[in-house]
């Protein structure tokens, strides 16, 4: 399970024992308003109140990609879909 608090602290929790597994604070982001994990649970996609979407390696907190084309439009939902090659 992931949790995000009002200060943008993102934490991964072990559902079996309730312990925190990993925690980080994303850089250069507004208030986080949406989040989801990819199908491998290794990448975290977050959207913020300023219209920015960021993709993080959830194992180490490294930012992999920033999509900043929706300036001043709050992101209210993010969904990861798996691309299938032909």
C-alpha cells in the first residue's frame, strides 16, 4: 500500500506486518493530487495541483520522467496502462 501525506511524503507499507518499507519526498512537485503504481509496482506515477505528471522508480525514489505540459490544470487522476507491442 502507498500513502501520501499533506507534505508530499510518499511511503510504501507492508500490508502483512504494517511496517513502512520505503519513504521519499518527490522533488519539484506541487501538492500531489493523484497517484498510481505500474503493473510491476516499481514505478509510481503522480500528478499534482499544478498540472505536472512525474514517474518515479519506487524502489529508490529516482525521478524517471517529468511531463509538464498541462500548466495550471490540476491532475485529478492518473492511470498506468501496459503497452503491448505488435
